[in-house]
C-alpha cells in the first residue's frame, strides 16, 4: 500500500495558541483522505454509570482540545459506547473545538445493541439505516467521514449489509465505510459483493496480540485497506496497569471484563520487554509500544484512549519515536501465539 506522510506546520491560531505542530498525516488506505497518525478514541468519554472509568463532558473537553492543538484530526466513537452518550459528547466537543466541520475526520460504528427490540442490533438494512440517522442526530452533524460495522453479523446476509452501507454513502450520510474485527475470509467476502468497498479495518492489534499479521494485515496491504488498530496498548497492559502477580492498578483494569478474556500470563514477558526497551531509551512504555505499531506495515493510525492527559501526551510523542531494527527485534522476539480474540 502506498502511503505518503505529510507534516502539518500548524493548526488554526485559535487552537494552536502559538504552538508549532509536528503531527504526521497519511492517507487512509487507498483513499485520498488524510488522517493524523494518531486517532483519539472517544469510548473513554461518556457515562460513568456505563463504564466506571469514563469521563463526562467537562472532564473530556481538555483531551479533545489538546488533541486538536497537537494536530490530531481523527476521532473514533460508536453508537453503543455509553448507549449513545459518547456520540453526543463527541459531537459537541468537536463542534466547539474546530472552526469548521471539514477540519476533522469523524468515525462511528453500527452493530451493537441499542434497544430492547429484535431489530435494535446487528447489520440488517433496517438497523443500519436507523443507526446512521440516530448517530447523526446524536453527533449533531449531517455526515460522518467513516461509518464502520462494529463486528460481523452472522444472522444477516452480507449482501444486504453491503447494499445498505452503499446507500448510506450514496445518500451523503457517510463519506467512506470501514469494518472492524472479523476473519480475513469474512472481510474478503464482504469486499467481493460490495458496491462501495470498505477502506479501513479496525482490528485488534498490539505487541501482545499479533494474530492479525497472519492473514488480515497481509490482505489489507494487498487490497489497499488502512488498518486502525483498537487496544494498541492492550487495554493498558503494556503500560503496567496489571502485574504478573495479579494486581490491577487502574479503575479500568479492575472493571474491564472484556479485557479479562483477551490476554494471559504469558503476555507479561512481552510487557516486561517493553519496559526494558523503554528504560534504555528513557521513555514511557506507552511511547515504545505505540511507536512499534507505527513502524508496522499497513498501520495507518492506532486508536488511543486517554483518561489522563499524560496518556494523550505519550500518544502524540510516539509519532516521533524512531525504533532501530534491533529494538524492533527485541520487542517482537518473545511473542507467543494466541487464540483468536476480539471478534465478538
């Protein structure tokens, strides 16, 4: 996949406040759409009653403003995050932070359970067309730049899903469409029947989970599809949120049931290696782990969640961290294969 990297000299003065921006930008897959090498994940901002570690709107605003100051123009949310509250917060904060809608790239997703009815979930034509309208209403915008299916729906013919997504694009409600974690054969099947193909794959990919390197990432490279990995820091594991002896050191680590099923004891060998490389470079482990992803073929922009400003600063700084071949080998050599995780 051909990918040009650009540097931004600065963002509008109202945002930059005199700061010089050194963010890199790249095309999303084979499209002409330019996105920052870091995407700010908005799942962290929503309703604490839904996720104990989520920040409400006033606390979230400094993160969006700092991201914009640093040149980040790519923001990802989903309808199911805090049952729509994340989309509401995202829409309001982006509108207040950026002078123009054209200045940022907004992504959201459809698939998850959004009500008690049998059609309030999945990827049927009915749910997709209702989902995009509801998302646009919550986001307060006429269109999203990237509309993604959050997971595969085994109960709906893929032809129906792809036709509905094509109609969403044709109606001007989305500029591009993308997919998230699934098997490579499923992704290939969707692309084969698509009138409007997916331009991105939001997959589960980080230093302790590299199963995507077997089939999905080679397929994306071959087809010019951009990869925007979720959980690039393994839900905090790579930064020390959990310890080998079972301690959980953050609110998220103590309440993230989904993350409990993704990683195991063997992964701490890699976690400790990241810490060693980081110490040798006098850098935080997060910068090393994200820099590794940014060095990997096919990766457009890791989706980084941040509930402390230091999390965001590490993500911004990681773009400028250059790893040697020796460091890349050190980080990779202790990896152990995993069962497929994150598709459901």
